[in-house]
C-alpha cells in the first residue's frame, strides 16, 4: 500500500487551474462593442417585393448591367427545388454587396450579403426555387451594379410544391 502526502493532481484540479489561467489572461484584453453603420439596415422592403425588377429597384435604386466578371454557378437542372446550391464569385474590385434574385419565387429577393472591404468577394448559398426560373446575381462594386443570369430547371418544387 502506498500513501501520498499533499493534493493529488486530479482532472478536476487541472481543469480549474487552466480555467483560472484563461480568465486571468482575458482580463488584459480590451473588449469594445461592435457598432453597425447607420446605413446598414436590414432591407425589409426589398425582401417583400414580388417581382425581380421591383426588388432590384428597392434594394439598389438602379438597374444592373450584365458582366462577364461576375461568375454565377448554379445547376442547369435542380433535382430538388428545396435546396438548389448557388454561388457567385467576381474579379471586380471594391465589391460592397452580392444579392440573389429568383424570378418565379413568391418573393424575388432570395439573399443579400454585405461584403466587408478587403475580403474576397464570393458567396454560396442553397436557395428554394418554386419552379423552373431565371436566377439573377447582382454584384455592387465601386458604386456600380453588375449582373449574371442563369436559367435553372427545377424538377421537384421547393416553395410549397
């Protein structure tokens, strides 16, 4: 039989010591709250628009011009309209937003992203599509709008069908 003198290094004691070290280390970090810019409001009205042209006008206030610098990747045939993978990448500089519009959905604007300065401009998502429709991606770069369009054939409905 062996006897020990002093506290044993149990798992609980080690975890308590590690937690204390982490908390003490965090005490030296400056925590400041993040503040959103005053003009970064949720585009509620744009998401309520029924057709694509109205949604684009509400979100951006102007129309986009087609560009080969905007690459829209979506399947030609979507087997399930409930989960259609889409993505947009671009070689344009100073990209500030990317949005997806699905023409035949009950509400045209499907997703809109603000792109932080200095990040690689690309987004991916899975969208619901009610039926075979035109998919439009709009990229806002340096104050101008650029678009790419693709027809997606949906074989099984995703928006209630």
